[in-house]
C-alpha cells in the first residue's frame, strides 16, 4: 500500500531527539479508503448487528437495567486493559455498600462510569456540550479523578512530549505529536467529527478511534477515553440511543493485534486492515450484547414469576426485586435506603428473595448482610474475572 498517513517532526524528550509522528487529517487520502473487497461484508454485518442491538434495547421493558450493567461491565474491562485489578464484583460491592471506594483500582473504575455517564448525558441534552475536545476533557477530568490520576493532569491536554510502549523514547512503539502541534491537530480532529462525509458512520468511528490514539492528547487515560469515544460517536451519529456497545472485551482479548493494527496504520498506511479488525469487533460485540440482553430478559422474567407465585411475597420484596438489576449486590442497610423502609421490613424483603433463591448471601457477616443477585450477574461477569 502506497498511502502515507502522516509526517515526522523532530522532537525532544528526556534529553533524546526523536521523530514524532504527525498524522494527516482525516479522512485518509491517496488513495481514499477502499470499502469494497473484504470490508464490504464486514461493514454490512457490523451495521446490521448494531441495528439489532438498538432494537433489542427498544424491546426490553426497563432498559435502565441493561444499561446499568453494561456500563459497569465496560468500565471494568476498559480499566483491566490498563492493568487495573478490579473485577465487576468488586465494583458492584462498593456501589452496593453506598460507601466511597477505598481501593484505588475500584476508584479508577468508578471514574470511568462517571466519565461515561457525564458525556453521554451531555450528548442527549439540548443544552449539553457537543462532542468536542471540551467535552472529552471534562470527561477526562472525571476519568482520572481518583488518587492515581491526580499527577496526570486530569482534564488537560498534555503540554509535554510523551511516548507509548518501550522503556525509553528511542525504542517507543509510538511517539505522538509534540505538544505545540496539538492545538491545530485537535481542531482537525473535531472537524473530522462534524464535517459532512460520504463514509459510513461506523467506518468514521473506526478512523476517529485510531486518530485519537495516535494524537494521544492526554498524559494518561487515552486508551480508556478513546474507547469511550467509540460509544459517544455511535450516539452522535444516531446509531445507538443507549450506551450498549462496548469494544473493551474484544480489545482486551485481542490486545496484541489491537496494538499491531494501530501501528500498521501509521507505519504502512493500512487503514483497511484496521477497519477489518474494528468492524469484526463491532459485529462480534453487538451480537454478544443482543444475546446477553435476551438472556437477562428471560432470567428476570423467570425470577419474577417465581416470586409472584409465593404466598409470603410482600410489597417491599416485589419493589426490591424490581430494583435488583440496578443494585445486584447490596446490604440490608442499602435496602432500607432504596426502599425507604424500616429494618424489619427490609430484612423481610431480603429473606423472601433468599427463600425464592433470587438472591444469596455473600460472605459470613451477620450484621448488615450482603446479598447478591447471582442469576443476573452470571452472564455479565463473563470475561470480567481477572485472568479471563
Ligand atoms: N502502537 C500504538 N500506536 C497507537 N496507539 C497505541 C499503540 N499502542 C497502544 N496504543 C494506544 O494507547 C493506549 C494506552 O494509552 P494510555 O496509557 O494513555 O491510556 P490508558 O487508558 O491509561 O491505558 P489503556 O488503554 O492501557 O487502558 C492503548 O489503549 C492504545 O489505544
Ligand atoms: Mg495508562
């Protein structure tokens, strides 16, 4: 492939002179992206599966459940790519206790949930910020709001030269643009989001993700924010009206290929190879999300029927059941809060759900017991346990 995707400029970092990469503005030119050949069926399959996922979101009675779980699953997986050792269970347990996280790994995942909710909310509001560097920077501030992110200039575009991979600049996998070029390059980046284009939106999402990683606008968190950008762009172009598509599991499972493909765009101009990988990922992940949504729907329905069939079912136990998908792990104290009821009523509601085998106790503690909505969490936990 004869295409070049950028130029090089001499930059200095840690006393070393290095060639920093300056990507050309999107879309790729000379030649333009070839959407025929291998990409055609992949694009068709990815578009269709995203469409089905959007419909699956329409069909379920309470989409908040799914969104709640999917957002948290994504947060955990995205942070695990970075090496964060928190599982979905850790996150839910902290949230279920209603206490502030003490573990920095869990805190980091909470930052991701916060960043996603924040940006998603803006895109849905008439007076919200448009999808822009300003919005991304505000999301970044939330993403890195924990103890670990504090030294990494949360919310600010970097002012120093950095490099990715390798032990020193000289053997880095990528040396992104020097900071004085970022202003202009990030304006180009925003323009690529908002300009008219004849390219299909899913393809543009794939291009923009790579461009974001190549520019590496922040000192840290570029991977997580770039994955969040994928979700935001799907909303921006109206492909998904709920945050249900997440690539992190796919990228975590294919991390080596992911990095290699990113590098090949820069070094060989291979945008098509990246797009094939990306669209395959979108299709796989969307198909899995549809399957998970269906399974959760069936599980909730079956559990509800068992509960309704019992004679000792109380109003509080029914209300608690309906809230469980948003609180799949909780303590009796938390039950009192969300149902706004007395301790005996909360205790009884929990006991009924336990007797119905909807929740089970976690751990040994007798006071302020923790219970878990197991059936519901099982399909969601897939891939989020460490080592998975
Ligand atoms: N060779 C490469 N070329 C371009 N981008 C790369 C390359 N290798 C890694 N990256 C990108 O850089 C990201 C890591 O950057 P950074 O540490 O700022 O982000 P993070 O969110 O803290 O980490 P992570 O993505 O590991 O969770 C990777 O996720 C990937 O998207
Ligand atoms: Mg990092």
